C-alpha cells in the first residue's frame, strides 16, 4: 500500500525482455539498499517486487499483465520515473490510499499554465471514469492528485510548484500516456453498487 506522495525519482538503467516479460533496473538516490528482497516499491504508480538491490540501484520483473496495462514496457534507458516505498503502519497518510495496481493508461489532452502552476487535462479509460469525482483523488504516474473538474471521460488536475519540482509531470506533453489508478474506495463502491443493482434487476426480471 502507498500514499501517492513521490519520495524521489530514479533513472532507468536497463529494460531487458525476459520470458514474455521484462526486467527493469533503476538507479536512484533513494535508500533502496535497506529494502529486503521481495519488498514492494512503486515505479510510476506500479507496485513492483524488488528482486535485486544494492545501494542506489534495484531491479524488478515486469509480467505480461504489467506490460499490457501500464506504461513501463515503453520506458527507455535514461528515462526518469517516480518512486515511492510502501506505507508502514503509523506513517502519515499524506496523499490517499494507493494500491499500486494501475487500472489503465490515460492520455494527456492539454496543458495550460496557471500562474506558477500547471493545469493538465487527462483522458481516462472507461474503467476509471466511474471513480472520478470533483475534488476527489486520482493517482497519475504514482502521484496523488486532487481532481479539479470532470467532463465525460476527461478530468483536470493542477500541479503546484512543489509538485512540478519533485515529479516529472510538468514535462508531459499533449498525447503523453500516463498510468492511472482510480480512488480505491470509489472503485469498491462502484463495483459493489453495480453488483447489487444487477442482481436486483435480475430478480425483478425473473419475478
């Protein structure tokens, strides 16, 4: 479990295809050497398992599902990625509850400077749309952000100067793909609601 508060960025050192998947190696100033093998780490919002680590570098395997549903398979050597170590009980929950299980890849529609901040409009896959709410939370490339407005399948967020300084989001151009995770609580409410009303409708049709 994560919070969506980006701790650091890393640099992709290698991305090698392996048995239908890939192995990702990342260098970073984040203290990953203290993480035990098998520990979780979020890379651009994707929860991965640390399989190798030394001071300043770690590696993780990407399975077919990760490659199919996230942006990680398209990374290039030298690319910067967001990193967050897992939440521990007792830690401050500065963002919102983030599972690291990306729901789909969105697309940046537009960007607009608003004073020292930057507004992004992002188009979301249909699976995420029901979880989007004005002033609700969404995870974009691992970063917890507040939704300004929702219109059909798009939503807007504002990146304040601090977010621009500590993440790569300010470099996103129109058309750029981004990992998206809908709000965890909203996802479960949506799933349970659809299940309940589907069963209720089926009972009415039969009855």
